[in-house]
C-alpha cells in the first residue's frame, strides 16, 4: 500500500525543446534587439547625426526580414508565455505519485501501483534512421513477476526513453532520485538497474 505523499515527483523536459527554454531564449533575443535600437539612437544623438540611416541599415536589411522578425517576436513571446503559464503536458516526461507512475504526453499513460511488479533502467539496442545501432537507456515499468520475465525486455511492460537523455542540452534523470521517489510511495516495488539487455 503506497504511503501518503502530497508532492508528486515530476520530471520535466529541460533541454532546448522545452517551452520555458524557448521562451527565455526568445525574450533574450528580443531584449538584444531593443538594446541595439536604443544604442543606435543614443550614439547617433551624441554624434548629432541622423538616426534614420543606421536604423534603416539594420532593420531593413535583407528585404526587411529583421524588422518583420522584430514585429512578430513579441506576439510569439505572448503566446509562449500563455502556454508556459499553463502546465504544458508535453514538457512532463514522468510523474511518480500516490496513484502510480505516469509517462508524459497527451494523454498521459498512468500505471497504477497495483499493476507494477518492478521498475528498472535498461539499455536496449536500437537502430536510428540512418541504420546505425546504439545502446539507449529506457525506463521500464515491469508488469510481469521477476521469475516470469520473458527474454525480450520489450515484453516486460510499458517503457519510455530514460527521461532527459534524448534532449539537446538535457539533464538525464538520476537513477537514485527515481529509486527514492518510488521507495517513498511504494516501498514494496523493486527498482533495479539492469544495464544492457539484448532483445
């Protein structure tokens, strides 16, 4: 029986693909654009020269692309801020709470504690789009008892890529943090690191 814990253990996407990171980078870029404009105006005023010529040189270059980008960026930032204020389900990769384990996505896949026989980290050999084989870590929620596990780890139960390993500049989920989160809610569930497993 899981113990009562109020705060769920949530792992979110933290790499360049997350909503908050994109919002931060967009805000920084917009800030640089404003600073550039202010700097041009101040320098030209100090020199007593026309402000129009350097502003046109910067903002109307390449057919006015920088100006179009500068006008559209605040709208994109506003949409991004609204999205970031709401809980973005696509940014949640994994949740461990009193109900069970949930893989992120829309809709999230919830595996209740009563169905879980174990949780493990396993490396499976996978082939990418170029045909190159590599070992990829996965988080597997085992739905089969240890003594009845099939040889193929794909049949052990639902799995997802190990959170954080497939993101650009992402931070992989520490194994000990996952083991601790599960032990707090379901101490009877074994958490193991099985290394490489051949299908």
